[in-house]
């Protein structure tokens, strides 16, 4: 049997590390895993299909070597709205000046530029705002036409080729899946990605469209980066398998002072329905070029941990930065130190229970574990629902998930406190308890004489049928 590596099973908040030019070779990917990365993100906004296939092959090779499920998140690019090209390079802008966006493909100048997105013109109205270059340039619409829109400059000094455009207060009639995304999705599913991150989500129908294409081959994570998505949070959560607080575009399209409140609300609502939530973007941004983060960044990471996020994510820090492994190590240290705070558990609070046997059993499992000082809550699952329900309770001890479905083990690796183990099926509850006891000792979660609390659905193999609880002593 391969050597067994148990990376930080005492850290409840998971770490997502994005792979890229700085982290493509096997040595670095293995170092990221050993440093504490639980999930690897493949960003389809960059790199070729061959690049992503090679990284996936490396991840699965490492997974086999360490005998631990590793989760892979494939992040689709989504529509990118950009201005065209200027005739003489970047143009200077003055507050109060007029500027036009149109469908004319001629090179731009100081008065106008091509915006090759007719759907924007169809959705805009007088008073709407256009944000360019990550919000550095702000313009207000004063006149709308079928193939052009006239604006006045509210802020910003220059605009250059192919800068991005955000339309914060308008729901655009755009699918979140471009032709490129659909091609990337086929590749990601064929590679065996465990989660698909969907960009540019505005409505629940966007999630439904993606899930119809995925057909259950992966879980779908809705990236919440537009005000429309925040407004539709509850119905989006009802359809998505998980969500991401994508603070990049969200911070552009919403007021900066609103972003912390939005993050807190998204985390709270995701926890309420028991679906994984990832907090992402600029968490340790300075570590792209520095070996240590700022104190503000450390506090930002800790805030997400205090709020009870399932996972926190590194983007350019691990994909293109100079210190990818150190960034994971630092995120791990901050998360683990935050969990040591006596106020951490109280801050997590409790989520309201539904009047179902499954919720009653899961809540009782947490209370029983706390009362007897158990070292783990054990769940047996095929679909993952039993384990997700346990994670929803945010216990302070590991959730040892046993599953005979490899894909389920990988997907659950993203969830709060879950130590997922792919193992052969069992015939009865007693066999499951014996197996759980053996694995808990093997993986360093428990030792002989410790208590474990076991939950499952009986008969086995019935998704969502959590109806049994047993307190066991490891002998």
C-alpha cells in the first residue's frame, strides 16, 4: 500500500490552490499538497487544454502515491466584455467629457471606441454606469442607441486597448457559457474534474443551463461576482451545488464598503442550506512577490475562517507568484491559528434545523460528540448528503467520511472539516463501525480508547436517508 499522508486533518477550513506557470511541475504540486492544499484549481481563463490535461494527470499521480482523494476545480472563464483597440495607443480622459461606445470596428480615438457586444446596448438605459479597467474608469450613460451609447466620464484618466467592461446595475441577456466555455467544459469533464466553477452567473437559470450540460458528472460551483447574482442568491443556492464569493469583479461592480457585508451574507446563507462556500480573490495578494503577507491580508483570511467558510482560495499567489508553497503554508498557519481562538467556535453560531429525521440525527451527533469528547464524527455516504449535513453543523472535530464512490470522496474534500476516505462498501452497520475505527486510528484522527460518533442512512445506498446514530469506543 502507498504511504499515507494526512495533511492537516485538524484544520477545518480547506485551502484551494490555483495551478499555473509557477506551479505546474510535479515537485511543486506535491509541495503544495504537503503544505496543506486540499483542492487544486485549473483556471481555464489561461493555459491550453494540453496544459490542464498535464496538470490533471500529475494531480492524479500524486493522489495515487499518497492514497488520499484530491479535489480538482475547473474554473470556466465566462463572457469577457472588452473594448476594442485605439489608433494611437492609450487615450487621455477628463472628468465631464463625452465618450461613445459603438459597434464600429474602426480603431478608436479620444472620442469613441468599439465595444463589440450588441447585447450591452440592448440592455443599457439612461443613467446606467459603465466601468472600465477594473473600475478605474467610470462613465454614465446619457443616450442609448441600437448600435451605440453616449456617456460622460465620471472618473478615470486613461483608457487603453482591450480593457474590461463591467455593467453593474444591469442584468445582461448573456449566457454564462460562451463557445469557449462549452469546449472547455467538455475537456474538464473528460479529464474528470470534480467541480465546475461557473463564471458570470446572474440568474438561477444560468446555473440550470450549466447543470443540464454537466449531467451530474461534476458538482457545479456558482461564482457570485455580479450584483444580480447577489440579488438572486437564494434561488441560485437552491440550484447550485456550492458557491464562491468571487470578490474580484464583485469588488468592481459593488461599492467597496459593501463587499464584506455581501461576503458575510453569502457565507451565512450557504451554511444555512448546507452547501460549500469558497471565499476567493486577493486573500494573500502581496505574496505574489513577497515572502510574507500584509497584516491586513492575514486578517482577511482569518475573517473568512471566523465566518465558517468551507474553503479559502489562492489565485495568482500560487499560480504565478514567486512563493506558491509559502503562500499555502501561510494560509494554513493563519487558518489553524484562528481555530485556536476560544471565540472561534462561538462565532460560528448554529444554523436552523429542518424538521426532518436526518437533521435531528446530525444535530444529535454533534451534541453527543461534544458531550463525550469524541475525536471524530463518522459519516457513511454514497451521494455525499450525509457528510454535507454533518459539515453544515460546523463541528470542531474532524468529520471522517467513508464512501465507496471515489468521485464523492473527491468532491467532499472541498467541504468544511471533512476527511474523506475512499473505501470498499460494507455490508452492515457493525462492519462500518469496525472499518471507521480502523481508519480513524490509521489516519491519526483517533487512538484506542477514544469515542467516535457514527451516522449513516440505513438501508445503505439510499441518498439523504440519514437515520442512524451510534456511539462507539475504539478498541
